[in-house]
């Protein structure tokens, strides 16, 4: 039923709450590995989820996101997205 609603455009799995958190970020905050896995399988945008999972110490989610990145990676493209790289630079400035 969820897949049908997604296909028909009834749900936007990449929407965010007023604080800018998406479903994946909320699942990571709650350390809900099953939900993280479901969202990844359903095709939610991962964006900075890897960085967020490392930041909150949710190692299992970080491992899952790394595996996902390895599966979708295209030869010749960088592994790190420009937005991820800019977030990483911001973190390094505060250390």
C-alpha cells in the first residue's frame, strides 16, 4: 500500500518537518535501524544522513548507508557529494 501511494504521488518521502528534518534523519535520531533500512530501500534521498548517523553515534545506520552508497556508486564519480563535503568542511572548522 505504501509503494502504491508513493507511485501515485500521494506521499513525498523526502518532505521535511518545520525543523528541516526528513524521515531518515528522524529515524537516525531514534536509532530505528529497521526504519532507516526501509526508507533506503524505498528510495528516500540520503543526503547528509551518513554524516548525521556518525554525528549521533548510530554506527549500524552509518554502516548501512555506506553499503547503500557502494551499491549506487557510479564508476568515475566521487563518493562524496558536494553538499556532504561542505558539511564536513564546516565540522572541521569547529574542531
